[in-house]
């Protein structure tokens, strides 16, 4: 694995950093305070090319790697993990998934608008009674001539309340369990689709999350993604890529917490000296650096693995688990370094700590990811439950 950042990724990082400084950082606090999704900034991301990094050029994208996608998410996450989460759900879970698995007609129809940011994308998998049991779906898709009729409820869907295009998983043959799932492209304008409610969250505010209802939504058969009853492969491959790419968000949180803590420790004086001279503060800063660099290395390994095979799960689970738990711990340490000021909403470390916690829960909880790692290491006979996600 080559750890040297390529010239393309280095240039992309600089471009993303300039964009974030100009467009994202000024609105990050408002996003959190008002739970506000900045559509104008989202469209600007599309115009700048940041929403279709892995989408082939034929559909308006840049045709770059998952590492490039992670570079941009990391830079966005340093200012707004919430916006990075929405961008990840849009560009990776929806657009990249469609680019890998959709038909030529589907890609021509849906990808250009998603890439330009004219349409917001989402993936709808999780359900109220399922949670980590990702394929224990109750939502059904009944064939009726040239259409499928979707009925059911989806829960905790990132971008759900604002999405225009959703990649939805439903049971087309419920008796077959996980082998009876199919994927569909559903437009939010379809009759019978509605947002039941938008959730009021502890963190990641400004990244809309909601409960969605499908009441006899008629979806043309031409909008089924992949073959009927073969959606589980799309689910699992997508989750592995998702975990690898989204691990960039906690890496971004780690990088920002370290930078803010170093700056504060250099400036803040107590007892007649800079607090950076206190050994306990130095220990915290050193541990932040260790967490950041370790998380980044695991992320790069996971990205390399899924570039070669989207079925590679161990590295992705390890990267997101380690980085997410590290970001929660380091964000709390950053608050400690900042003292009373860190606990105030005037400074961003309080928000980063609240945002970090979700990453131990989303894309499969830390506990589920550990099970996946262990079962892959133990091998045949220890993977009796392949439904956990």
C-alpha cells in the first residue's frame, strides 16, 4: 500500500480545503443551531465537482477513486461533519451505488442531476424493527405488470427528508428472506411516498434524517436496480464501500480536534505559562496525534481493499470502528484541553463531540462491526448470521 498521497488527491485536497473555508465553515454553526440543510452550498459542491468524484465521466463525474472521495469528505468534516455525512450519503451510498449497479438507462437518467447537485440522493435500507439486522426487511415490492408496488416504512434515513432520488431496498419474495430482496430507484415525487417525520438529533444537525413511508408507491420495473431478488449483494457490497469511505468523517473530526487543541495550548495561559507546557496537556495532544495517524492508516488500507473488491469487509469495519471510537474520545479530550470554553457552543469542539458519537452507531454499530471482523477472521462455521450490518 502506497502511503504517499497522489498528486491528484493532493490537488483535490487543496481545492476542497479552499471550498470548505469559503462556503462551509461560515455556515457550520448555523447548520447545527437551526438544524438547517444548506441546499445552496450542496449545489455549489456539485458545481465544483465534489459530488460525483467516483462517477464515470460519461455521466458527468470525475471517474476518480474512493480515496479521492474520502479526501473530500475529510476536508468537509473538519468544518461540518453533518454536511460531510449528507455528502457521503448522496455521493457514495446513492450515486456511486447506482454507478456500479445501475443499468445504462438508469445511469443516463439519474446520475447527471445527482452529480451536479440538482437532485439530492439517499439510500433507504434501515427499518423501525430491523436496525442492525439490515436485511430483516418488512417493506415489500409486489410485481403488478410493468410496475412494482412498494409498501412499508424506512427509519433513520440520512437525507431522507430532502431527497429527490432514493435507492430503496424491499422484499420482492419475502419467503426467501435475505435472498428475496431487490433494489429500486424511487423518486420522492411518486404518489404514495411521504416523509413521516424528520428526527431531532443530538448531533449531525443540519444533515436531515427521517422516517419515510411508502404507501402503495408504484415504481416502474425499469427502475429496479439489478436483477430481481439479488439485492442482498448490492446491500453488502455497498456497506463495505460505505464504511471505508465514511471513515474519512471521523478522521476529519480527529484532524480538526488536534489542530484546535494545539492552537489553544499554544495561546492559553494559566499559572503564568502556556498550558502547552503542562505535561498532562502534552500527553493529550500526543494521544490525539496517535489516534489520527492510526485511523488514517486503517482508512487507507480499507480504501485500498474496496478498490480491489467491494466484498472486502474486515478492513472497512476495522477502519470505521477504530476511527469513530477514537473521534469520540479525542473530541472529549479536546473539550478538556479547552476547559470551560470548550463546553460552550461558542467554540466548535462541543459540536464535534456530539457529531462524533453517531459514527459509532451508523453503518452498523461498533458492536456489529466487531462481529463481522471476528467472523471473517475465524472463517467458515462462524458466519451463521450474515444478516448483521
